[in-house]
C-alpha cells in the first residue's frame, strides 16, 4: 500500500444557532469552491411531539461539517477562514458542534 494513498483528514463541525437554511447552503457552496474542501449540512432531527411548537428562530440545520486533507495549502486554509469569518461578522460567531450552549 502506498503511503501517498492514505491522507489524514481534518474534519470538524460548526454551528450558528438561528442561522437560516438558505445561509447555511450559501456557506457550504462557498466552502465547496475551495479546492480539496468538502462541506456537508447536517439536518436537525425533527421530533413529532404534538406539544412542541414550531420555532421560526431555530435553524433547520444542526451543523455544518467541513472536511479537508491535512496537506492542503496555506492559501486554501486562509480561504476557509475568510469565508467563515465573513459569515460570522454578518450573522453570529460560529460555535463548535461540541459546544452545547444554546
């Protein structure tokens, strides 16, 4: 097995509570334009509790998952940071999915 065939990956999940679905899709689309980057939207689980009221302020997305190989260049890393920073400045700061501070 060739060692070049095995690539270490960086993968993490970010969220921005109350960010609309359309904006999440826009962020993911921008990230996918960066060479070597995968961006996937993880939908929020929907419970069918009859007593629960729909909340328009709650996002339909649980997290934005970003994945890229560890050997991408500094330029691509900077592009990722710039894209995320752009949306953080216009909406709210990103939170790591491991944060549970809603």
